[in-house]
C-alpha cells in the first residue's frame, strides 16, 4: 500500500522536475483516455483532483479554500476545484509554489486536459483556471447517455465512433501544440499494460466480497490512487505491486482474517466521495464492528474480454478496451436470463433498480452510508434514488451523513457517530427482514 | 376551439398565472403535450410531430415538500422544485418528457423522474459539452436517435418536409421575440423586464403558431402604448441562471432601475439564435442547439489559436456579446444572478466579472435559493449597487 502511494507521491516530484527542465507538464482530470495518450507524447501528467485529497488529508486545504472564496468562487463549488483554484491563485501571485503546499506542491502546467467524465464541474473548473494560466485547455468528451438511450440499436458503435473521433482530434491538437508526432506503438503498449493493471486491481477488489471482508475501504482509498492517477509508463511496476497486494488479501480470505480488528457485525457500502480530511472516522466505526466493504465511485469495473480482431486503429483498440457500453456491462454483471429482464425493464421504464442495487447483493451489505456533499452534486444528487433501490430490491437501509471531500468544517464526526449508533438498530431490523424473506444474507 | 377573450399582454398575464390551463384545453381537443427541461431538447422535432412543446419549470412560491425524499437539499432548488411539482401531479397532463445533459443535477433528473414520476414517454439527449467537430457529429447522431424514438412512440414518420416547416415557424417566433426585445431599447423601454418574462413563459406554454399570433398582438400593443414603464436612471442587463418567475426582476424594477436586457434561458438565450436551414435539417438543428446556444454548460473558448491561451482573448470570445447587448440596449449596469448550488454559473462568475470590469460596466453578483423569501435581503444589495452606478 505504501509503495503504491509512493508512486503517486512521486508524480509531483517528477512533475516539478519536468517543469524545471522545460519538459511539458499537463494538469489532467481523471478519465480513461488522456494520461495514456499524453505519456506517449512524453508529457508529464499531474492530477489536481488527487492533490485535493492530499491537501485535505494533510490539513492544508483550508488556506486554499479561503483564497478561492476571496477570488469570487462560490463556496458550494467542488472542494477539489476550490482547493486547486486557491492554490493556483496563490502560486500565480507568489510566482512560485506556495510554501505551505504539501508534498512539495504541483508544478505549473503548460497544458490543461479536462473532461466531462463524472461531472460537468470538472471542465468548468479548468476553464476557470484560465484566469491564472495561459495554458491551452482541451476538454475530452465522454458519453453519458441515459440507460434507455444507451441500449438503442447501434448505440454502442456510435459511442465508440464518437470517442475515437474525439481522441483523434485531441491527438491532432497535441501534435500541433508539442510539435511532435504521436507514438502509436506506445499507445498499443499502454493499452495492454492498462488492461492488465485494471484486471489485477479488479481481482484484488473482488476479494472484498468474502466474509469477513479482508480489506477495508480505507485500504482501498490508500491504494487506489496508483491505478487512477498515473502517468502511463509505470503501469507494469504498479501491476506488480497490485499482484503482491492480491496475494496478501487472498491469504486473508483463505484464513478468514477480517480487515477490522473487531467482529464484523455490519458490512457497509460507502456511497459518495470520502471525507479525505477525516478518514480516521472509519476507524471509529470499525470499533463498532462496521466493515466498509465497497463503494461505487472509484472501484474498477470488471475487465471484460474484448474481440479486437480486424481493428488496427490504435485509438479504436484503446477505446474498445476501456469502454464496453451498457449492454455488455449488463451481460457481464447478470446471468443471461436476468440480463434480458434488466434490459427489458430499462427499455420499458427507462431505468433498472437491479443495476443500481446489484452491488449490495454481491457484497452482502447490511447498510449503505450516504455521504452527501455540499460541494459535489455529481455524486450527491443520485444518492437518495440509489438508496431507495437498495431498500426496495434487497431491503438494505441507508444512513445519510453530511460532509465534504476537502472542507473539514462541513463534517461533524460526533453527530455522524450518534447517527451511526442509532442506525445499527435499523440494520438489525432489516437483517431480520431479509432472513425472513430468504434474501440470502 | 376555445374563444379567447383577452389579447396581448392581458392574455400573456393570464397564461403566465395559470400555465397548464391552455395546454389542458388543447389536450381535451386531442393534442399531445411534450414536456421538456431547459434549452437543449429540440423543439422543432416535437412540433413537427404535432406535439405542443411545454417547457417545465419549478414554482418558487410553492414550498418543496416531496422532492427532498428523492433529491438531497444541496442540489439546485429550481430542479428540486420542478421535480416536486412532478411528484405532486402538477405535470400529470404530459404525454412525454424530453431532457438533455444540461448540468450534473439535470443529468440525474431523467432517472429520478422515470423512477418516481413516470410519464408515458421519455427521452434524454446526451448533449455534448464541447463544440469539437466530433461533438457536432455526435449531436446530429443524438438527434437521429431522438427522431427514431419519437417515431416509435407516435407511429408517425418525421419527414424532412415537416421538420423544415417546423424550423421555419420556430424561427419566425425567434424573429418576433427579437422584435419585441428591440422595444426594450428606447429610454424608457416600452416593455418592462417583468412583462418580458411573462411573455417568454407564455410562449413556452403554447403551440408555436398560437405563440406567434400572441406575440404579434403583444408587439402591436406595446408599440402603441402610452402607459409603459417609467424612465429610471439605471438600465440593467441581467445575466445568469434560470429566472422563471417575475419576483426577482419585480424587486429590481421596484427600485430605480429598468431591466432592459437579459442573458438568461427564459429570455434571449432561448430565442436569439436561429436554426439555419440546411439540406439535412438535422445539421442545422445540431449546430444551433449545440454551438449557437449561449449557456455556460457548453465549453467554449477562444479558438483562434489553440496552441496558446490568452485570457483576455478568451474572455472576449466568450462574453463580447454582453458588451454588444449593453451597447445596443444602453445598459449601464449588470446584475449577475444565480440560484444557489448552480455550479455551471458559479464557476463562470469570476470570468464574467473580469470581463465586465475590463470594459468598465458596473456589476454585482447575487445568489438566491429560488424562493420569494430569499429576495428581501438582496433588495438592499441591489439598492447599494444602484447608488454606485448612479
């Protein structure tokens, strides 16, 4: 875990070195495409989203959040964004990395690569950075079709076509900006490396289905960054570390060793983004037997087999490897008969409860912890709907705790603990209900 | 056919105060009503298949009592209110709903609506975020999907001919709205900001031909009126997120100000760009709805030189139309407003402020939580702002 985190921490050192040496540095958003492409063109990538978590965890975020507000950005905007906007404003004013910046700070970029993946706030955030940097921005498009629209005939092929054309435009832009040609052989190499890395990382996380859960969500949060925030060329080393992690976690599964040093009384799914400033809160709940076994936002999806026969375009090969589409995702998740029913339900009603609720069944969850965030509507808006699916389909109740990813002042751990204690009775009640209804756990 | 007793601005007020009434009358006559949210669902395609496009709004005068079960309170109060009305059955007359990827919460509304409100038909257009070439092609492809979906629902073919006719009629409405907006240029304006919002909302509640007739009456009435808004020292442009109720503008115009122009989606953003008639009408529609609509939800930047960034040039490229509005409508101040938790406009505010400051236009930013009660404290701030502009 620490070796994995060290890879991510190194990103900032390497980034600052690149800037000093006049090599291109890009600030990048988390999405499936750009880091690999940029690494093929020798651009060093740095992830401000990850930096937000570091600032939150180290207590440095407050200064940057205050500065962001002083710059005129409303305080309900994304905590990662405000942390970055405040940091950038200070860096521009000082002409150097702010001295209080943890981890040595982020280097100044010559390029910003944003995306509409996950939420729209992300490209608005990078657009707002234009106030402080004369760095060109590219916004990588992704598809965010609704479920029914994603299942229309031919939808997946059209989505792939869109992504391929979008990424071709991106490469053309980069070639013009950097004055060099894309290395297509490297992209194919990245594709294979990324696929293998994601496969192993998925296998590690799949093990948390075991009872008792061998790896707590805190460990997941500590080790996930290497899979998400990387420059592209360290994939093989990171895969090796994840294989080691797999062996360790498997050994815990085989010996029924729980992730928490207490009896596993409640298996919990965490919904939303975590309180990076207060991860110790999970330990307080662990003392009560709460084992957080999974979450929705950062967990890798299952890496499906993809037939790339006859496809020679390296971008198309990359897109098809990284993006499966909804139909295939349903086929991978459900048994064939169930998959047909899920698709029919979507075409009829426009949604399927079973997709949303599947995770609580697979991971045998007793409760869902909904972390509603003042500053993140992308992850917070769907929470109540998802919670209703959990209850309706699998009789799994939810608790809502308000907080934030970066702003410590918005989270009240004492209040959250009080709520949690009361919630245990609710979980016990529904456990009994599930048992009576033969729902499996 | 129902006899309409009142005309012009009186008729507008009637519709504004009871929007569903007319559309329910049309339903009783056999018309179908298609609800839509925001500017990105393509109206022409609905009109071409004989739907009455009916824009969905919230109600800032109605307390939100049901939506909080399904949407957390830290999301846009306008969309919460809209959903709340749906859950209370206030939109039960809809034959369908069309949504698009307007913002992060807006992208969730279809799933919530389909789960808890339910209408006979729904379709979401996954409008891209940029105007890249690939995005324009994607937008056209999405409109082809929308066409197929509508045809499957109605059992009718959406022919090129029908679509071209619909484009022409909707473009006529846009031209009429621009003609109406020209009547805000004189000093004092011939029509107030409050009345303009009422007209806009009325138009968004009627079939397009009926809306065009009403608009012609309004324009004729306003041109000839002797009792228009009084002259006031401040002429304001209002920029920002949705204003679907007159309360905010009423508050402003109750002070020493006329609201002479807007850059909002129940206003110029909805009506100023036309659809260019192209051989394949979907090309023109895709271009207008993705590229021409001016809303911060679409990422645009100075495209003259992608290899470097120039902040001033970028601001000029994104916001110079505001300078043109201010010049043409002789605005001497700008109110930037946004509903609380609107991230799209929230990120935009410092950039717009920078631009307006660069061109010497006084401006103030107001955030409100989409309720009448929230406006009272803003009155003092607007008063203070007006003193500065004078």
